[in-house]
C-alpha cells in the first residue's frame, strides 16, 4: 500500500501546480457564492450552474493529465485496478479541499459540502468515463471533438437557460431539491448514489477496455 501511495504521489506531483490552481479557483468561486449569492432566490440555480461549469473546466485539464499519468502509472507496475482506485481517492481529496468553504459558510454546511462532493464525484466519473477514456483511446480526434463541443455548450447553454420562458424557474426548483435538506432526502440520495455508481461503473468499463498500446 505504501508503494502505491508513493507511486500515485509521484504521478501527481508534476501536475501539482495545476491541481492547486484548480482548487484555489474552486474555493474562491465557492466563497463568492456563499457571500454574495446565497441569499438570492436563485442561489441554487447559480450553484448548479457553477458546479457544471467548474466540472467542465476541471475535465478539460484532467484529460490532459490522464494522457501522461495513465501510461506512467502502468509503467510503475500498478495494475489497472489499483491505478483506477487510487485515482478515485485522489479525486475525492481534491473535492474535499474545493468544497471545504461550504462547511463553514452555508447552513448545514457539513452535510451540504458532503452532498456536493458526492455529486461532483459522480459528474467526474461520467465525464471521465465517456470523454476522458475515449480520448486516451482515440487520441487527438476525440480531444478536438470534445474541445469544440465544450466551447459550443459553454457559449450556448446559458443563453438557452435564460431565454426560454420558465426554464430558469424549472432548473432553480430542480437544484433546490438537490441541494436542500428537506424531507425527501431519501429519494434524492437514492438518485445520487445510483448516478455515482453508474458513472463509476462506466468509467471502469471504458478504462479497462482501452487497448494496451494506447496506455503503455
């Protein structure tokens, strides 16, 4: 286990600057939400849009890291199972750092920060399983495809949300139910857990099926 911990730290240390930069951006944005937008009637909508935008930004950076880290990790002698598992541990540590301010500023902050971490982790599993692993397998063709798609969505989705009558209210209600601690939390958590488990399974299935010549 100690050997695996040293290996994953060795894999991540060259990209530590970018990991820290991403964490700082996330923390500053979260503090801004807590201080200036949390009492707004559409605070949950803003939080949801922030999570989606920040997740997309993180994924663009992480995909570049994956192209280097996965081959190196396998060259260290780590099995795919261990490499996959330790990467998930590292992801969760980063999320703890990013969402730590929520625990201090928001009402029921510890509970909310934990829920955000789990949701964010699920999004990461889906995006990495679909986009990240396909880029590892297909290379530049897939990378440029997702690059163009990302900026197209980034430019068009906000306009769509705020231009369609009633859509903004529907999204705000959706995020309000997701981020609240109301009486329907059992159903919400069942949905979140199913979302995370399915995303992790897809990530693992696509990761383990990448041909060796692409990752070694």
